[in-house]
C-alpha cells in the first residue's frame, strides 16, 4: 500500500515533470563521455571490469560510452523520457549489452543478476539527504561483487545550485521542485565508511554550455 500523502504525491509528480520536461529535448546535458566516465574507463581497463550499473544515467551519454567499450551495462533513471531516448540510441547502435530501466534510486534494486563490478553515477546523487544516501549505499553494496568499485560524483558547496533558489537548510536548496544537497567531505566520508573503503575523494568542476560552473566531489570507493 502506498503511504504517501497528497502533498508528497504532488511533489513527486512535480519532480518527474521537471526531469521529463528537460528530457523532451535531445542530449540536454550534451553528449558523452563525461569527465567522470573518462576516468572510469581507466578503472574499467585496469581492473578488467565487464559488469556496470549506472544510476541516474539521464540520456545515456556515459552508459552508451561504457557499452561501446564492450561492457555489459545497466542504465537506470527516474525519467521515462530519458530512458526512452537512450533505448532509441541503443537500438540504432545495436547494443545488446545495454539494458535500461526506469528506476528511482531510492528503491531497492531487483535485478536478476547482482554481480556488478562497477556502480557508477555522474551527478545524480545530490538529490538525496544523508539518511537516504546511507540507505542507497547499503542497497548498492548488496548488488556489488566483492572487491568491486563504486565511482560517483555529487555536487559540492560552491556549485551553481548552491545558495540558489529556496533555502531548505544550511546545505540544501530547492529550485523548480528539485532539492539539491551539498555535503562537505567529512559528512560524506562518515556515511561512506560505514559501507565501503574509501579509495579517493577529490573535487573537480566543469563549465556548462551556458558558461555556469558546476563543482563536484569525485569519489571512488571499494566494496
Ligand atoms: C544532472 S542529471 C545527470 C544525468 C547523467 N548522469 C548525465 O551525466 O548526463 C541528474 C539525473 O538524475 C536523475 N534523477 C533524479 N532523481 C532521481 C531518482 N530519485 N532516481 C533516479 N534518477 C534520478 C535525473 O532524471 C537526471 O537524469
């Protein structure tokens, strides 16, 4: 039974509407691979990785890149429009090694195979508070092979969406129905180390097509 109240349902629909509207345009965030995916390629090569899960794959720029490297890839996103867009490219490129699912990262993973050697996510985890992130990390750990990797980026204070829109708390801001969280290194390390071994924790940035600057944490952990 769904226990959401009316305002929660409304907020959920607004969020889905936001992402589906964005993804009514082609390659909204540009084409890949992203900076993070290029770094992931090194991890893939060095560790002979063949099974990858991407969370919040959007229009698939990185999932398509990994699939074209020959890896078996599952891409997930909350937006049906995004997933349908990637499915079209997958079919055009005949990528049988790429599977795509509409999935809310907050929900447990129910894949038949749960032997991922790399769980990857580029800028799709800043929508969750620390309690939710901790639950997500715990869910991810359950579907990872021993000695496998989780490589992700998430927004950092100073990013273009930091102190932008409605202030929800010291480290979260809402704009257009989307709340983004900006945690410091210690906050993230504290929950990550309950689940994983931290291999590297750095920051990085990119300049967007509209000249704004996105600043993010780049985190590699091992199961
Ligand atoms: C900034 S975009 C990044 C997309 C993609 N990783 C890329 O680099 O192009 C954030 C993505 O997170 C997805 N997203 C937001 N909330 C989500 C959730 N609860 N579950 C799954 N995906 C979510 C959005 O639909 C969007 O595709």
